[in-house]
């Protein structure tokens, strides 16, 4: 019974596992029946750490890009490299080149 409680199974679940679907009539060896149910019905041990759905790895959160100043208007933007333009300056650059 201690192994059940060590695996965070409450006493209500232990009682249900021992008393559910008992045979009708006289039980010849009740101690063997209880031992069998305690050993065979023992739930698996919980893993250490937080529980995750099977087949999923812990997702690594990507670091945000560093803040830089737009070369066109000096607005703060997130960009991977220096010399980047903000959305508005890129749109203006495209319309000037195309139009």
C-alpha cells in the first residue's frame, strides 16, 4: 500500500482498486486476491519534472532580435543586423525604385 501512496494515488483509488469487481460468493484466499490486486494494479511511477504530452519535446523560446535604429527614420526596430530599415522606410524604398 505504501508504494501506491508514494506514487500519489489517493486512498480512495486504492480502495476502489481493491474492491471493484469482486468475485461473487465465497473467496477462497482473500489475502492472495488483495496481494494480486496490489501488485498487478500498481500504477506506473510518475516521471520526475513537469508532465508533457508524449512525443513532444520542450519548446525552446527563441530570443527576440536586438533593438536597432532604422537607417531611414531613426525609429527603433528589431533587426538581426545593423543597417536595416523599418516597414515604412522599406515600403518607400520599394515605391521609389519601382515607380
